[in-house]
C-alpha cells in the first residue's frame, strides 16, 4: 500500500508514521528528514533546503519532488511506502501521482491528522528529536526515560532550530495557505481519511488503523 500522512507542523505525522511503519511493515519516508540528512552531508540540496527551512518556507517544488522520487525509486519502496511530509502542494501531489502511475501504482489512502492550532504550538515548543533515529519526544507529553537520550537507540536528543516561535508561526501560515487546499485533491479521489489528532498517541494510531481497514465512504 502507498499511503501519505498529512497534517500541520506538530500534528504528529512523524510519531504516527513511525508506529504505523512498524505495525504495517512499510518503509517510512519523511521529506523533512531527507532534507536534514542532505544538510548533514553538506550537499548542495541540503544547503539550499536549509535556506528555506530556516525561514519556515517550503523548499521549491522541483527540489522536494526530486529528493522524494529518488527515494521512492529505491527497491524497498517498490510496492509499499508511507510518505510523511510529502506532498505539500497540489503540484507535488500531481507529480507524485504521475510517477506512481508510470509504475502501475497509485496512492491508496491520504490520512489527515487534524489538531487545533494552539495545541500545535505547544507540541512544537516542547518537541525533542533523536539525531540518530529521528524518533520524536516531548518535554511534557512524552519525555524520554533518560533526559537527553533516545529510549529506542540511545541517540542524542535535540531541538529543531525551526521549532522556535517565529518560524513556527510562518510554518503554520504556509500549511494553511499551500498544503491544506491540497486535501481536496485526495477528497475528490475518495482517498481522504480525517482523524482526530488531539488525543493520546495510541488513540490516534487506533483511529488511523481502523479507518485504513474500513472502505472509504465520502
Ligand atoms: P509532525 O511530524 O507532524 O511535525 P511530530 O510527530 O514530530 O509531528 O510531533 C510533534 C510533537 O508532538 C512531538 O514532540 C511529539 O512527541 C508530540 N506528539 C505527537 N503526537 C502527540 C499526541 N497525540 N499527543 C501529544 N503529543 C504528541
Ligand atoms: P513539520 O511537519 O514538523 O513542519 P518537516 O520535517 O516535515 O516538519 O518539514 C520541515 C521543513 O522541510 C518544512 O518547513 C519545509 O521547509 C521543508 N519540507 C519538508 N517537506 C517538504 C515538501 N514536501 N515540500 C517543500 N518543503 C518541504
Ligand atoms: Zn533514537
């Protein structure tokens, strides 16, 4: 199955994609992680992406499309994958469909995790990420067992520089202006699943899993 996880910054895309990818045995491909890896490797794409990420803007479509298509052309994504953070514009969604169609595949489900704005801001202001495995923690909601260390791999936890207040505001504006309108594209195709992301992590997972099992009605 090819599924995408959509939601504003802080909605819990990474957290849910991590759990679902293990439960359903799908590779978890996160566009933001690909950019951050490219930056660590000091590639041209990484440096270009950083200049946009620091301002809270989207990275240009061509750059995001290229990095994702290269990744989903790898053998582990030949028949399944869970995309987190891509597509984020209508153009990205259309290009992704074309690319999948060329290999006789298509997106099966688009999962939209809905969370009120004030909750998003609180989540991002307390988010911690593992430098090694990218697992997400929260200072208050889901703290690591040992401060500063990842429960899963022992890696170092850090705060993303774009999780600071001014950049968060801009990222939320960008989400509402450029990404939210894209939901209609999947709704029209009868692929959209909306879940309440403002509940415990495990409850959100259960809601997603039961929606994935049910046939789409709207
Ligand atoms: P996204 O990938 O959508 O930006 P994350 O998965 O990184 O979001 O989650 C953002 C922050 O919110 C993290 O600190 C994470 O631990 C926390 N979080 C995720 N889901 C929930 C939830 N259901 N309830 C409370 N906190 C959550
Ligand atoms: P979050 O969902 O928590 O905002 P991500 O890690 O998904 O964070 O994205 C971080 C940044 O990476 C975005 O603010 C944007 O600059 C860039 N980015 C990630 N995915 C895309 C994409 N599909 N198109 C354009 N830019 C992207
Ligand atoms: Zn880790």
